[in-house]
């Protein structure tokens, strides 16, 4: 399962509304190679599911990830911060053995 915090949900709903996206759009969460720790997170809106996608719904938000990314994202929570110490989405990933200082990449 992939989870989403209340604050992240509010931001996702706002971004969808600002982009005039319909209800058929969902949040695609993924992992790609790169970043200073080896793996980076990827977020985007999408409306086309792929054959091996894993589909979750948490807190009223549909989250979709490919099977390979799910191996790295299992039990991860998408969070959002708008405080003075940084603004934006970040991942609370129990599978990460280390992450970089900026929080944009991780290793397992």
C-alpha cells in the first residue's frame, strides 16, 4: 500500500483543480534511477493505467505505481510541507536505507 497524508491530499486536490484535470486523472508515483543517492521519486498526474500498474486509494486519492517502483515504495507515505524548512512533497519511505540531504533521492 502507498499512503497519502492529509496535507499532501489537500495539495494534490488543489493542483488538479488548478490544472483543470477531471476526476479520471490520478496521481502516478514512481521511482527512477538517478539523484545523489541512486534512486529518485517521480510524481505526475496521469489518466492511462498500464497493464502492470498497482492501484491504491488512500484518503480519497487514487495513487498508481508501476510494479517495479512498488517494490521500493511499499508502505511509503507521500507527505507535503509548506514550512520554512522546505516546501513541497516528500516521501516517508521505510524501505530507504539512506537518503540525500535534499530528500529528493534515496537508496535501499
